[in-house]
């Protein structure tokens, strides 16, 4: 399975590098949203709960753009049929797609977090980066797992551009809540502290539960 996952992941990343369909759009959306918040709030800077909420909500909606495009090429160009005919484990596609979406999220955050700090953030991110990186990683894993499952479910429907976000958003709300609650102490202007362990545990547990659910269901979605 490892070789199959590696081949599929390499294919997905090469296609994205050649077409630039997902990551540039996600990054541009995030930066544009931060610019809108910068002027709409009419404040020099934000911190604490407000800063964490803006960051995570923006990342959530930017991620939806990547989720919607995740399986489109496979559905339109016969990738599903070719994969089903190959003598490989069906779960390899789920793992490769989830890793692809995870890579999209990491690249998005490499652009979005500095833009967020420059346009909106009051406190410096220097001391908060180790804790913030851990929180973002836990959130990214959840987005990758849930996004891959939802994208596979919605891609063969006529209203996939509408159905995908409608299915994904309710499932991703707990990740936004947990991520924002864990991030808020890091971005507090007065007496910043580390993330609460319970919110990190909540994110980790949520990732594990939906990872198992998605892994169990993906074969049936692929064959149907």
C-alpha cells in the first residue's frame, strides 16, 4: 500500500504544481479575507478570542475551496474507473487524498498566518509559534480527513459545489471551536499562555474518531 499511496500522492502534487487550481485560490481567499477584516473592523489590531476566531474561520472557508476541487479531476477524467480496475488497496486513494489536502493546508498557512500577523494581529507571534504550529497541525489533520470523506461523497452529485460545503461545514465546526479556544491564550495581548491541554486532546480525539470513520466508509463511497 505504501508504494500505491506514494504514487498517488506524487501524482496529486504534480497535477497541482502544473495547474495551480487549488492552493493559489485558497491562499488568495485567505489574504483577501484578512484585508477585508482589517478595514471592516476599523481597528489597528486584534488579540485573544477575536484574533483566534478570525484566523480559524478564515482558514475554514479557505479549506472548503480545496475540498471542493479534491476529486473533480478524477470524476471528470475517469480517474475513479481506472483506480477501481487497478489491483491495489482502495484505501490507498483515501490516504493519498487526505495527505494531499493536508499539504494544501500547510502551504495555505505558510501564506495566511504571516499575512494575518501583518494585517491584524496585535501581539507578536514569535513566542506563540511552537504552540500555534501544533494546534494548526491537529486542525489540519481533521480538515484533511473530513474534507476527503465529504469530497468523495459529494463529487458524483450534480450539486457538488453546493453539497460539499453544506456537508463539510457542520462537521468542521468542532475543529474551528477547538482550534480557536486553544489558540486564544496564545494570542492574548496581556499575559499570553500556552494552549489548554483539554482543547488539544479534544482536537486529537476528533481527528482519531473521524479518521477511523472515514477510513471505514471510503471503500463503499468509491465503489458506489
